[in-house]
C-alpha cells in the first residue's frame, strides 16, 4: 500500500539520490560514499537485467525485508519459540518495515538488517569465518554495522577462540578505514567531512527533526519509531537480563548481541529511530522469547495489534489516501494497545517482586500464570 498508493516507486529523499549517485560511480559525499555494498550490487544487477538502478533498488528492498523475516522465523522455530510469540513479532515488525521502507525503498537500511540477520544465523551455526566476512559486509553497507564486531568477538571468546577474538573488532574497523581513505572525495555533499557529520548526528539530528516537524508531529515520529523496534520486545528482553543469565555457560549470540546493542542504545537513539532501531529486533525478539510474558497470549496479542494498527495509522508523509476516520480509529487502537502493554509489564514487575503472591497470580485475559519463573 505504501509503495503503490504512497508513490514509493518514485519517492526520493536526500539519501535516495545519494545512493543512486553512488550506484552510478559518482561521489555523494559523507557519509554515503562508504556505504557502497548495496549500491554496487544494485548497479551489477541493473547491468545484467537491463533494469534501471532505481527499479533494482525497489526490488532489493522487499527481498531484503522478507529475507530478514524468514531468517528470524527460522531461528525462532529452531529454538522452539511458541507460535504466538512468532506471529506477534513477525506481524508487528513486518508491518513496521513495510510502511517505513515501502514509501522510501532506495535506502541501505533494509540490506543492513538482512546482513545482520544473516550474520546471527551464521554465528549460531558455529561458522565463525563466514560470520567474520559478513561483519565486513555490514560495515560496507552502513557504518553502524561496526556493532557486529564486538558481537563476533565475544561469541568467539566464549567458544574458546580467545586468541582470535580481537579479529572481530580489527577486521570491521580496518575495512571501514580502508574504504574511508579509498573513497575520500572533495565532492559536494550534505557534510564537508566526517567531523561535521559526527557533530550533526550527535548534537543536531533530533533538534533538526524537531524544528522541521514541530511539537505535534515530532512525538508521533518517536512513537512510530519505537514500534519499528517492537518496543515491548525490547522491554521484555531487558527485563530478562539478570546476573545469573549473563554468567550462564549457555549464553548465546542473541544475548551477546542484545547486551552490546543495549550499551550502544544511547548512540542509536540520537539518529532516526525508524531506521537505526530495527537492528535491535532480531536480538531482542529471541531474548524476550525466554520471558514468561512471551507465553501470555493476551500480551502477545496486544503486541500484534499494536504493531499492525501503528503501521496502518502512519500517513504517507502527509499524503494519505486513507479516510481520516479510519486513521483516527487505528491510531486510537494503537495507543490503547500500548497503554495496556505497559500496564501488563508493570503488573508483572510488581507481582514478580512478591514471590509468594506472584506464583499464584493468574491473568484473567491471558489465562496463564505469570509468576516469577
């Protein structure tokens, strides 16, 4: 709907034009010149098929999104995750991805998500060298792919490859430095260099969005961006982390990645939530699946409803063909779902701090026990 009715096939933002320029071999300036992997891939596919580079991007975007969801579903199945949690996460996350990137498909973020999911699956299978190569591919997709380096390092260290664990940091960083030096250009761009870009990202990005959107629209953007990261899964996964869990010998790549990203969360929150925070979901959804709330059908039903209605309520950047009453209805359902989710989480936290009572509390709507495990 967003791609067709919202003119996603022809919509362009600054990033879109930059990646099209990179695909044609031109320089687009900082930071786009180092994000070369998908533009290069789009150019190669275009030369082989005769399609335009823009059309290839429009094809690669849904393929990357669907591939990410497929990997996530496969890993959930292998871990024995309940179908209710799988359905809720895939629906909420998939709808958020669709409305975010269906309207603006010429972006590298969906491909970074796909490489992230592929890296997790490869590590999970114990294939360290291919996973290390994928961390470099993530850096060549977008510089935020650097966060996969510490994930690889900690995983390798815990698996006994302590002498080689540092490679997870050295290889991605070296790859980025080489590309930055090789792609250095004085071409005109949105920023005059990496220092102005870093300053804008750290201190000015959210302020510039606030000035552009205003007091009314800005909170809506943050709210929709929070649903792009399926925020209930993020909260539940954070609740699951305990000292005994971290010290467990069964610590896996999902928990390692989630802890690394929690440490990096302040940095991710400074940028565009709808694009930066999606890298959290593959880790958070797997960690949260261990929590008792992930087996509460009422709770997971609220997540599915909240994700779906939030996606349906998102306007096509002010050009929505959806009648206002429908938008108002689904927006109201989204807010109600979010409020009920928060109430459910708070109630669980309160009752789980009282073991004698929490073990006997039955949630009427969910019909299952949610006591402290």
